[in-house]
């Protein structure tokens, strides 16, 4: 199989990640922080080391482990909600839009989704113009999972600080493909899923928090702390990690972070070269519309074939060529309304560090034959 659906999750994991995951699953299935015996202490040590690795990677003060990026974003959105207004963008994922919509239906908040400018990118000035007297948060998708457009998150961070607003960044598509530092961006919260760009295992998400940023518990249950009380502790991270943590996925996360930090410039350049070749190759085929032209992450390419349903293209690629892509609305309905593809959906090809130029060329050949 040629796997071009890495924006959903990476299929191929580094050997060090697989070995770390297997070792912890086989040998360290104890519950971290829920006992003083040797296995529980070892599991807690693994969790601590992973927290430290993630914090160093993205410049975080605190790291909370969640189920996935969606869970992390829900924790931020519901854990900071108050009566007022939130600014987001049409490029944001349903993991942001649906929680905001739910809070709006409850008459707790109102929100504004900023549209891209004529060049197809989010203009910080438009974000600032959307701020109202009752705005309390800006939440922005760093890289669009639909078209790969990179948002000016640092400039938006300066706006948030100038207006005294909370600032959250959805880094689902950027961590592992772009160097991200919370302190440089100026965000209070950074959410991501390691099973994408970091090539870690599924089953774990990261909510990175600036020290002092407000947050209330979103979930309630056992934390291993303050067990005498029926009130949920609000201490970070314990108060936000109810129940048993997936120690095997967390151990694999540490290996994934270390692998990324050691990755060669040649490997990173190969991904850029493959992505650029894919975009240029599709753009050169008559009858193909490629979406997004500026500020694109090279490994995400969104397109459609003229007069052809996106789902049909995906089925043909899978059945006839053994190529995996993502078709449909990609859980981002406002982005597709903006692109004019809300009825047809679109085809998304997304690469990882393991894809090759030969695979790109075979893919382009397949698209030409389908046309």
C-alpha cells in the first residue's frame, strides 16, 4: 500500500517507537501514581519522563495527557468557558467548532469564525477586527488539516497579549512537521496528537499549558490525589488525568520525541521535496483543481478532479492502485464552505517522513489515468 493519509494518523512508526510501546505494554501495565509498589513507581517514572520530553519539545510549563487532540481541545474550551465571545477561524476542525457551537447553543458564548483573505490565508488584522468587548479567547488551527495552510500564530499571539485574551493553538498538524514553541508563539494552551507528525502511537493526546493560565476540570473521577474528597482536584496535571493512563503509548511518545529531535535534515528535506513535487505535479494535470496556493505545509495537498465525486476518486485509488487517501469533508465544514466543496468534498493526500518520490510519481500517474 502507498499510504497518503498521514494527516489522519501515520501508519509507519519508527522502530524505537514500536519497541518502546511493546516493552511497556508487556512489562509495565501498572497504574501510574496509584500505588507505591515497584511497578506503579516505574510507570509513574515513565509518565514523568514523557511529560518532561514534551515540555522541552514545545516550550510548555505544564503537560496534561488526554485521550487525543480532540479531548485536549475540549478540555481547554469547556475548562475556560464563561459568558462572552470567542474568536476562531473557518479553517478550524470540528474538535474546536463543535464545542464552541455547543456552548453557543447553551447561550453561554458567541463565537466568530474568521475567513481567509483573498490569498487564502488568515490575516491577523481580520482576527483583531473580530475581537469584541466581551471576547475572552482566541483559538486558532496552526495548520489546516484540509489544505495545509499555515496560520500566522505568532502574530495572532501578539494580538491576544495586547488585548489581554486567552490564546489556544491547535497543533494537530504542526507538531512533528514544524518547530513549535509556546513561548515564541505566545499561546496559553497548545493541543496536539502525537500519532500524527511525531509518528507516535494512538491513544494519547497532549494539552500543554502556560504556567498560570486558567483551567477548570472538564472530566471527573479518580486521580490518585485528594482521594478523601468528593471534589475534583484542580491541580495540573493530576486533576485533569482521571482514570488509568495508557503507559505504553506514553512510553512510546518519549521515544517518538527523541526520534524527532535526532531526525536528519536530509529526511526533513525529502518530505518537503516530495510534497512540493506532489503539489506541482497535480497542478500540472488538466482537469485537477488544487486548493490553497500560499503558506502551505508541503505534505498536505487537497484537490478535486473535474466533474468527479471525491469519494469515487478515493475508491478508485484504493481498489485499483492500493493508494490510501482521505476523501470527504475532513471534519472541517466551514473550510469546505469557504473552498466551495461542501457538496462534493475533496481528496486529501498527506505525506509523512516515510513516503518517497517514487510513491509520488506513481500517485501522479494514477491520477492521470483516472482523468
